[in-house]
């Protein structure tokens, strides 16, 4: 009964500061490039990596460093391009606008105007720019000529850190043995970590239980069956 009373359906609070981003060999090169943003060739960088790898987190870190705005690529066709270009800008999920003529044209103008104004541009996507099926040739050539940083799938230390952060974002304090147990047995991907933490949160809330190694074992077993 006590554990049922202590479980609440709390909101997810994403923490996106630099001190909350765990650096490991899987992401160290990308982090170094973000922190050395003033040295980017042509003042631009493309950051790629699988879902949940930390692209948005690093975009916020970079924005805090240089006072940049952050915008979703899908919102560009209705955005104030001149206003966005007046400061450095991060454009997220660029590959999602491939095939959208208005959005591609808007990104092309934002890219050119931002750089002409002496500002910097960060762009993100899951795959490398050569795999973005952009239809505007001038935009595609500019993307493929941009310095690239890649976030890799997690190593042991990074996977444990990601799980810790995902639980913290949901204001969950798992027992100390839960995260090492999960890291040894789960699929090794950021997306899997996000799904497992969400499933544990739902299961704990529904059953009025704490997040423990035993509950983690049950959730992993359900996912395998």
C-alpha cells in the first residue's frame, strides 16, 4: 500500500544543460566540435545520430553557448526566415523536409542568409546528408559540403548514463541495481532505452510499485515474449 501511495503520474522534465550530457567515446568527438563551434569551417556543422542519441540535447547546449535559436525544419515554410537569420540558428530534423519544396526552399534561404549575416548554423538529422533525399540541388550540395559530426550507439558507460537521465526526466529513482541490470540485458540503443524506461514507468504506476530490478526483469521478459 505504501508503494502505491508513493507513485505519482509526474510530468516528464527534460534536462538539457551541458552538465547533464554524459561524454563517452561514443559521442566525445561530436561534443568537442559543439564546444569548438567558433572554429567550424564556413561556420556550420551537421550533427547526426540515431533517435535518442542526444542531438536535441547538444543543440540546446550549443544554443546556450552562442545565443542561437532552435527551430524544427518542418516549421520553416511558415517561419520568419529573416528574423531567424539575425542570430545563429539550429535547425532540427532536416531530413524530414526532404521532398517538401516550400520547406527546402526556406532552409536554403535561411542557410545562405544566416551565413551572410556572419552567424553560425547547426543542422541535425538521423542519417548522413548524402542519404537525405533533398530535391533542391543547391540545398543538397550545401548540406553535403558541411562538416559532419556523428553520435554513435551507446557504449556501456553511456547507456547507463542515458538510462539514469531518462529516469530522472520522469522523476523516478530506481533501486541502485536496476540500471546496471538493464544495461547488461537490454537492446543496446538509445531508442530501446527510451521505450524501456517508459514501459517501466507505466508498469510501476499501474501496479503501485517502485522501479526495481525485479520489475525491470518482468518488463524485459514481457518485451521478449
